[in-house]
C-alpha cells in the first residue's frame, strides 16, 4: 500500500493580517482607490492569459446586479479583454495593471469577494491571501487551492467552464457571514502549523 499525505499550502497569515491592519478602513480605501462605496466588489488577481479564464468571469457580470469586477495583473491577453469589454458594453469591469506590496493589499481589503476561475493551476497563493483578507472565494475545481474552500462556508468550488453567477449571488445574500468564515477558515493554517505537519509526516515515514 502507498500512503498519501495531503498538506494544505498557505502564506504567512500573521504577516498578511498585519499588512491589512496597517491600512485605512474599507470605506476610506475605496475613496482613495476610486471604488464605488455602494457596490459589491469582486476581485481577481493574476496573469492575463488563457489558463486564468478571465473571459468566463466577464460573462458572469451581465447576471450580477450592483457588482463591479476589478481585475489586477498583466499579460498578453490584455487587449483581448479590453476588446471583449467594449464589444459587450461591460461598464462594471475595471482592468488595472499589476500591483505589488501594500498597493495590492489595499485592493484585497477594499473588496468583498475573490474570484479564482483558472482552467488549471497547481495551487494559487492568491486564494489564502484572499481568505486572510476576509474575502470568500469563488474557486475553480481545477486548482490545488480549491482544497481550502468549503462550499457554502467560505465560498464555493465551481466548474470554471460553467456559469457560476448563482454562487456569487449566494455569497452576496449572506456576505458578512461568508467574510467572517473566510478568515476563520485560514487563520490556523499558518507556516508554523505546516512545519509541524511536515515533521509529523516524516516521523510517520520512519515507522
């Protein structure tokens, strides 16, 4: 028999939380970043490439009321995205260039829900970043990070090639609870806990 040990990946949750707490409150950040105060903000972060599947996210926006999707990144498909948005008159989508450090963290804190709809991804560290920012996640089932999501608790795992606007609406209807659950689901999955887990796995291998 072959024993397989599963280990959930993570980021430095304490450091990320500290970065979040250094920033202004959400309303002030939205004013600074010129984001609507009265809209539900959906956030996506990643490369502008085929595998990230952003066009599929764009297609959901026509079904979502009072929502804005902010996409942050860079890549070869930027012009394709801009053409699609213009062709379909999607005024509720905003594309921004890549952000780093606290400038990126500002957008996490200013948002409400995170979208990770990749056609495939080995993991996706943006997902623990989102959860640590109290953002419930719509996560593709074709990514390693989907193991961090519990349907109906801190987000939903979805088929990236199917519609998922209904799952987004379910989160919106109970947003505060989902946001609290998002952080609670990741707070104990720290780098320190991962080290202890690996040590335990290695000790078991010696048996």
